C-alpha cells in the first residue's frame, strides 16, 4: 500500500500516527533511551542522569503554560477558535511544573552528598549553560506559535506527554530496582506526570481527532 492509498483509508489522526511512527520508533530505540531503562547503567550513573534531567528540564518546562496559552490565542486569530479556547483552558494545568523539577534537583543533590558521593549543588546545576538541544526545543515552540500553523502545538503536546505515559513507567521501575523506592519518591516530576499525562494525552488526541470538523 502506497502513501496515497494509506491516506484514503485512514482517519486524520490515524494518518498522523502513521506519519510519525518511524520517528517515534527511532526515539524509543535510541541507545541512550535504552540505557536509562536498563540496569546496565548502574545506580550512580542513573542518579547523575536524573540530576541533569531535572536541571536541564527546568528550561524546558518553565515556559510551557505560556506556550500553550499563546498557541491557543494564535489559533483563535487564524480561525480555529474551538481548538484555541481548548488550548487556553488547558494551559492552566501546566502552570509551575518546573518547580517540581527544582525541588527534585535539590533532593537528588543532597541525596548524593549524604551518601558521601561527589555531588554538585542545585544552584550550580541550575546555573549551567543550556545545551543546544534545550535551545532548539524552546525555538521549536516559539516558531510554531509565531508561524502560520499554531495549531501544530497540539501535536507537540501529544508527543511530549505521550513520553511520560509510554516511557515513564519503565524509567521509574528501573530507578526503583537499581536505587530504591525512596529514590523514586524524589522524582516527583516524573512520577506525577506518568499519571497526569495519561489524561493530558487523551485531551490532546480528542482535539486532534476533532480537527476535520473544526
């Protein structure tokens, strides 16, 4: 079946899933993703990973409420009022989630220090320059909001929040097995988003499934 045949028999959201399936597979099959799901990473390296995860994640999560709200406002402006209003309403659910990462970061740094292992301070980690990946992530949102298709924000939200649902449980299970359940309790951002993003993903997909009727 060629691409035109696929388009003729699939719904809009099915076509979307079909189009991004290979990119999703590449992400989930990436060696780095496989490593943080595996006991081969070792407890110390896994702790270090989550310290960086929280520190760099602040720059990726702090603007989220504003991104979604502004994307919603832009959708209204380009003639997509239903989606726009839904996004503006949904934005409130993302407020201040970066604070969870800051709190987790502090606990993880202190945990290593108490155990006598080399540990940075939370302040030091938050002062690090962002890598290009964080800057590109932020630019992607800004480009979509300012572009001709701000409604693509719903697809971004769908992919990001699906990660918590699809990948989060494996990450938490590996962390618990390697480091302990008390360590998992220090990962409040990830733990809460495994649950929260199940609902958020349903919201995203409802909006995307309704697209042809807008």
